[in-house]
């Protein structure tokens, strides 16, 4: 693979990671309302989810998402339902007034990883991303480079999100004064993402 192709992919991967989206929302929400450690659990889970999609893309399984509208829609609707579930659950939990200095309930690391993992596994877009983007950069007859490109993409995320979590941690003390509003706004955003996912055309 040429240096130009590798750098070009790295730039594209960087843009996809830092552009605000569902993953950013989940990580920021967790970092602000719960804490850094739990937010990193979400990052680990979402990274594992991307890795599953990447492996599926490299072996051709995600081609089903492009070839079969039914397969794509099934994954899309499952993902939309899960996001709406997370949002409704968060809104329900925020119905109880809380004191500013009352600590937020801390989910287990396993629960945080599970949220990140399921959110990405039930989102067909990472699969479409890998199967549509990777072939454009892979040298002909050298599929092993696919693993390198996947590692670059995931590595960027593992660098970027801890930076984002650290920045959120510094703002957490101030924002916790508005925890109820922040909780409800971010929960509503999750529901909106879920509805958008359900309504998105292929």
C-alpha cells in the first residue's frame, strides 16, 4: 500500500471518528453524568462492536446489508428500538428529583461495555462503512492490508474518545448542577437518534 493511500484513509477515518454522532453522544452523556471510567467502558464496547463489523466486512458478510434490503432493515429497526429503549429508560429514571450533590448511580463496567457493544452491533452503518470504504483503499490482491486499515480506524477512536472524556470530566462539576436538564436532553437525543435510524432510507 502506498503512503498516500494510507494517509488518505487515516484522514477519512479521523473525520468519521471526530464528527459528532451517536457514539459521541453516548460517550459524552456517560462521562458527564456518571464518570470517566464508565465512559471508557462504553468506548471499549463500541470499539468491539466496530471490530465485529470490520471482521464481517473483511470476510464479506456485511455485503448482505447491501444486497438484502430486508437484512438491512432488520438490523436498522433493532438498533432504532434499542436506542429508543435507552432514551425512554433514561427519561424514566430522571423523573425523580435529585439533589445537586447526590451521586449518580454508577453502572458496572460490564454494563457500560454492553451498552457500547450493542449500540454499534445494532447499527448497520458501521458495516456499510467498512464494506464501502475499505475496498477503495486496499491494494489489489493484498487483502491483508484491510486489517491494518481497521486497526488505524479503531486506534484513532481509542485516542480521540479518552481526550473527549477528559475534556468532559473537567466540565462535569459545573454541568452536574444542571444534571436533571442534561439527563433529559441527552435521553431525548437518544430517542431522536433511534427515530432517525428507523426513518433512514438505505
